[in-house]
C-alpha cells in the first residue's frame, strides 16, 4: 500500500528533531507590528494637536498685540467732547485738586499750581505766616529772600484767609506786618509788591497819621482791623508770592 505523504512529512519532522511550526508566535509578531503602527499613528496625531495648539496661541498673541498697538496709536489723536477739557488747579480753600474747564478746546491741558512747602495757596497766590518778630523793613527783606513780598490784600476773603492761617499757627489773632506803607507821601498808601491799593480794612479813626506811623499792621484791636504803626516796631509778618 502506498505511503501517505503527510505521514512521510510528519516522520521527517520527528526523526530530524525539528519542532513543528508555532502558530502562536506568528500571531504575537503580527500583534506587535499592529501595535507599532497604532503607536506611530498616535504620535502623529499628538504632534498635529501640539502644532495646532501652538498656532492658535501664536495667533491669539498676535491679535492681542495688534489690538494694543492700534489702541496706543489712536490715543494721541483722540479728541475730547466739547466742555470736557480742563486745567488742573488747586482748590485753595479745601487743599484739594479740581478741574477748571474751558469749552471749545480739543485737548486736555494739565497745569499744576503749587506753593512751596509750608505756604498756603489761595486764589492763585501763596501766603506764609512768619512768627519771628522783625521790623517792617526786615520782614520785607525776609519775604524777598523767599521770592515774595510782604502781603498785599485785595478783598475781605483774602483777609479772612490770612487771619485763619495765623489762627492755625498761633491759636490767636496776633498783630502782624503786611505790605502797606505811606513812607513816600503821608496818607498815600501803597502795596510793596506794586499791586493796586484798592481794598482797605482800617479800624475806626485809622490811619491816624501819627508821627512816623508809615507801615501797616493787621489784626489790630478787638476788631482785628488795620492800623498804621511805626515801622521799627518788631512784629510777626505775612509774606505773599505767586504760585510756581
């Protein structure tokens, strides 16, 4: 009887000592290859996501930068609505800053009006109470050394402001030199800073034109008004200067 070829092959495997083909090993290699392909695909997708995210962030940053530059470029050319322009000035009665508006102007102009340290600002001028007693002429020299003069007073509001300043410094309405004098001609009063001598606040019966009373003191008598006095008397003084 002829021999079955398959049995011949089986016998040759058995006698040659070779192992039969392992189908499990072949399946494992195929799975590994498939896993490798899947991993490569995952890496590619991950890289694509990273690149897309970076592009999005870059685009956002560019948009923000363009918006900021556009805003900055527009600011110098921006015009205010009529009536909103102003000049910063000091509210001298409260010591605060306010805005002074001038209709019709198209740009904001800020101008700081400042007094030196220790001076009191009022209506565009700076006042200083000097407690050291001096003659009228020495007090004027002292005021000039600080860029001012003995004070001229042009209305009752200024006078009350100076009285308040003295009260804060001394807790008393003490007499003080201010800038009035009539030394050049008896009865013809002038302010030493050259301003017009219009407003007066003389006490009753003053100025008396008594012998050598050519200089003006404030806060005289119980009425705290003006009096002419000898210029060599030593009193505190009040200086004035323009705002800087």
